[in-house]
């Protein structure tokens, strides 16, 4: 990638993140990547979030700009679903440029797949600045320069089953659930479903997973990939978290794997929503 764009499609960033974005721009520039910053990254002059229409319009400009070869969302929060009604998915289909985003952008990334079957990266590009170990920067650098696939390679363990395969969908639990009942929710049949969460104590995680269960997710899917559950894993031991989730999935025929390397930590790896994955024990 020689030229990329930065945008916030969920909550606008507060001004205190100006330094982070500046450092991100410097890192990318030092990698010989030109950075175009959208007018919609921070909150507006009244300290409010731009409208869904405005954010979607700005995004479509970036897709249509022939100079831009990749789009990185630097936001997260609550508002990404506001943009969906204003998105021209045919335009996204026509322009071959990868989109990177995480957390609330699970809404948009899964909609890209459900509407035009295109792949996107579940990843927060700010990690290459915020990860003090420098691993995230090195992994990203090696990936875009075709040196290594470490950016996408994550360790995991089996909780049940021994093999699973299918196209990967899902992402953040709370945010993906916003698509329930809409045309933007992807079909779970024969898919591997990624589930991770930043916030959520035991009760919140239980109720959201139960919502998935009532949607038929754990009967339709070919397997479940569990990422990190940041708040819950700070409250309960790993084994209690795993047993809790398995008790709600309540289907021994569904293969389940668990990793701590996908989620909201600064050293998280990336996954590709819409890509076919195969896992064998």
C-alpha cells in the first residue's frame, strides 16, 4: 500500500488522541505510506459526533479516490450502525481496497460481507503506536511488505471438537448483535463465528450470548472462535470463563477454540472477516 486513509465511522475521537493519530501518521509515513486524513476523525467543533450520513458520505469519497489503496478506521464506540443506511455497497464492491477496523466496526465489516461478500480486516491500526512491545508495528510492517504472516497468525486452544472450517464472520459480541433483525446480519449457516468482547461482566456476557443462542447461531454455525473477553477475564479465571461460554453454547457438536490474541489488547492479531479458515487439532 502506497497511500491509505484514516477515518472514524463510529464515535469521533476526543482531542486528547491528536498525538496518537499524529504518531500513527509518522509511523506510516516512515514506511513510505502516504496518509490522507479524513475530515471526520475527531468530534466536530461543538464536541458532538458527526451524523451517520456525513460519516458515510466521507467514507464513500475515500472508496472512490483512486489514490487510496486502503482505509483504516481509528474509532470505536457505539455509532457505527448509523452509517449503514447511507452506504453504497456497490461502490465498495467495485473498488478493491481493504478496510481495517475493530470493535464497533464489526457492524460495518460484517455488513460488507453480507451485502457484497468482500473481505475486511478486524484490526485497530492504532495498535502499532500503542503496543509498547513494538510487536504490533513489526507484525504489520512485515505483513504489508510480504515478509511474514505473523500479523494474522494467532495461538489458540481447543475447548471442544477437533476440526472446523468455514468463512469467518462476527467480531465484537455487543456490536455484532446490533445487526440482529436487519438485512445486514450475515447468514451464520456453516460459518465460523468469532466472538470477543471488551466490556461485559458475567451477567452481560451471559445475556448477549443467550441472544446469539436464540438467533440459532450455535445450531447453524460450523464452529466458534472465542477471542478475549477483557472485562470478564479480569473478574473470572480462564477456566470459569470458558465453562460459562460453553454452558451457553450448549451444543457439544459445535467445535470451539479459544485465543487471547484477538480482541482489544494493543498486541492483538488481525483476522479477516469473509475469509475461509480451517482449524485442525
